[in-house]
C-alpha cells in the first residue's frame, strides 16, 4: 500500500496538475499550428514553387502491387512537420522571453519605503522641537 499512497501524494502536488494543464494546452496549440502550416502556410509556398502539394511529395521505393501498399519516403510531410516545429519553437521562445522580461521588471522595482507610523511621526516632531529649543 505504500506505493499507492506515494502515488496519491505525487498526483496531489500542484506541479503535476499544472503540468497536465500545460500538456493539454500544448497539444491543442500544436493542432492549431499544424492546421496553420497545412492549410495556410504551405499552399502558397507550394503555389510559388509551381503548384506543388507538399503532402504528396514522396520518393517511391517500391510500387504498390498485388494489394500491398507502396513503400515511400514522404519527405513532403517531413517538411511540413519541420515548419510546424519551427513555428512552435518561435512561439515558445517568445513566450519564455516575455515571462523572463516580466520577472526581471518585478525584481528590479525598488520597494517604496513604508510610510512612517504615528509613533515615528510623533518622535520626529519631538526631536525637531528639542533641536529648536537648543538653538535658542
């Protein structure tokens, strides 16, 4: 039963929940980027290159025969995945830089001195009155 309790403690930690939320959001973001690349970025690039559909770019190693599928190297899909990765990497890099910049600004802010308490104000007035009397 010790392993079960350790697992419960592990799952109950806030970091695990935060990580799970991050993974879910990351997967959703990855799908958005994949759609962006496949549906928005790659068609104009293919058109500029001469009407090439990157999804169909492949090197056929063996033709399909007798119901057996062809053996291909799908380098067009690989190019799409590389573009996906580059876009995600740039966004993550920008997010990390932004977070770091915000953290530096928070650390760099000098703390304003606290307003003097009523006792300090009273003591300051007494000191000033005593200095004024000594000067007479």
